[in-house]
């Protein structure tokens, strides 16, 4: 099983691989043209015939390029989906087990690893994503061929009709190739809009969306298996406006109440435009009244819209930088030195503009890694889980220690130390009610403290206020010594 960091790393690598694939395909096409050739309106027909004969060789070369890149990807996609899905489940599982031990859930289902429905969801997701990647590959091959034919036909027409000279025609056509990029897949939005997507964009969306969708499907299935009906949806500043209206709230998976409206009706969960749909950064977690503390909150819609607008401007600037890079490599392949230099100057200017925008807005520059990290679903939930777990130590307040101190509360610091040191709520309770030893009261900086040593945890409490101060693991040596002395 991969760690959350490894999942991010692998997704990033996969997206990087497809960016290079697109570059290679553009190069394969562009290098078959030379702006230095001397072609006149009289010889351009022969030139066209010669170029058309190269089509077979181009396709063969492109197929080889695609194969080289996609050999590894199928296996990696399976791993990413599998591990991301089970990791989301595993984090929820700890919340379920706590709810179960608190008597909020009636029964424990079969372990997640043994659930046949979860296995089906993973298998289905892997199959879907693999065929989607096959479609991306096929479309890319076709798109490269169409681009090549487009350049041949345009240069032929413009040169033979005398619209422009051959060299200018090829130069412009190659630049258009760079601007269009290689199409990965045609995408039809929910509004029925038909969009051409470049290979790298299509791949990023495929990885990000299928990971989020698979995790979501598995989480909902597991919620049903446990008999949990409430989920908390995450929130972040700068969410797309149509998602900002429902983020950071608690929903019912089935049915609805005045307090907890229905998840599917409100968030559009399961649709391309809704929660866990295309490019959605949101996730959700099981929620239990009584033990769960709401972690996320809705954001002010106006402020959110402003930040969202900035993020869109940043994307546009990032895209313009990548576009100049493609122009450089296409011009270079076609022997267009002047075009290459012009693009290099524009690249510098656009990179500077992006940098300035980042400085002005105080936003952060995103590397490929950060773009993937935005979707670090499992990492986000890891943080949420830790915060929840730390807060759960609050529930110790009100209990009485073996020598009669009433516990008044536990700071967040106390909870975090306990988690870091692998100490559970039950271990702390055991140390306080059933200690192997109780230390003398010590005074430091006018604060009195007393230490309770249990079999697993050593807990420090302020005997005057009842506040839990900190906690350590009981060493085997100390445990044996106290047990022997009993
Ligand atoms: Zn979203």
C-alpha cells in the first residue's frame, strides 16, 4: 500500500509523462517540415504528394512513442486507484470504530478488505480508467495525423494560390499546431458543450477525477455497511462558486431532515458537475452527532468568489507559459530559428507576468506537484482525522481519578501528544482510574502537577484545576518496577 505522499508522487509522474508525450508527438509532426525548404507555387504540388507519402511513417513513429509512454501507465493507474480508495476508507474506519465503541453504531460489518462490493467498485473504476486512457491514446494518434494533414493542406493551398510564400505558410501552420496541441479526448460537458482537450489536460482530469470518484463511491458504500447516514463535506476558500454554496456542511446520505439536507440533491454528488465530479477538490467524512466535532465551515460567498476569480487568472497565465514552451519546441523542430527566438522572448515575458501576479496577489506558484496536491484527498482527511482524534480527548472531562481529582479538560496539545506517542483514550482513562503508581505532587512555575502511571500511559494532571497537562508512554522498565513493587 502506498502512502498518501506516494500516491501524489505517482499521479504527478503520470501527468508529467503525458506532458512529455504531447511534446514528442508535436515534435514528430513538426520535424517533417522545414521552413528552410525552397518551394515555389510550381513545385508545391510535388511537395504535397511527397508529404502525403510520409503519413504511414509518421503514424508508425507516433504509435511507437505512445506505446513507449503508456506501457507503465496502466499498472500505475490501477495502483493509484486501489490505494487511494482503500486509504480513504481506512481513515473513515477509525471514526466508525470510535462511534461503535461509543455505542452509536449497532453492529460491526465485515472488514473493508473483505467487502465484495468495495472490490467491485475498485475493479470497475480501474476498467473504466484504463479504457479512458486507451481512448486518450487513440485520439492522440488521430489528432497528430490530422495536424500533419492540416499543415500539408494549408501550406499547399496558400502557396499555390499565392496567398503567401511557402516558408511563411509552414511557419504559421507549425505555430498553429503548437497552439492547438495534441488532442487527448473530446469532452462533452453537462451543459452539452463540446470541448477539445489537450493530452495533458485530459490525463490530469482523468487521474484526479477517477481517484476522487472511486474514493467517494467506496466511502458511501462503507457508510451504508456501517449504517452511518451523516457526512461532513469539506470546504476551502476559492472553491468554484457553484460548489461554494454547499461546502462545509453536514448532509444526510439518504433522506433528509431540516438540519441535515440530502447529500445528492444539494451537492449533486454522483454527477459530473457535482461533489466528487470533474475536477472537484471536495471530499467528505462520516459524521456522528455527539462525538464528531464539525471541522469545516462554509466561507463567505463574496470573498470566496474573489479568490476563485484569482485562481482562474492564475490558471490562464500558467496555460500561456506552457503554450509558449510548445511553440518553442515546434519552431525548433521545423528549423524556424526566428520563430523560436520570438517565442523564447514571449516565454520570458509571460513567466515574468505570472511571477508578478503571484507577488501582487500573495498567492503561491503551483508546480505540477502542487496541482496534484490540491486534490490530495487522503492527506486532507489525514489532517482532519488527527484534529478530530485530538479533540476527542476532551471527552475525558468530568471523570474522576482514583484519588478523587475531577478531570476538567484536555488541551489540544494534550490530544496531539497522545496521538504522536500512540496513546489511546482508553490508555489515558486506564492510567487515571487504575494506576500502577501515583507520583508525589510537584511544583514548577507555581503550577502543581501529579503523575499517574498506567500500564501504557503516564499522565500528568494539575490536581488543583483538574486539567490534563501531558502524556508519555510508560517504559517497560518502569512498568515492571511498579508491578514488581505492588
Ligand atoms: Zn468541489
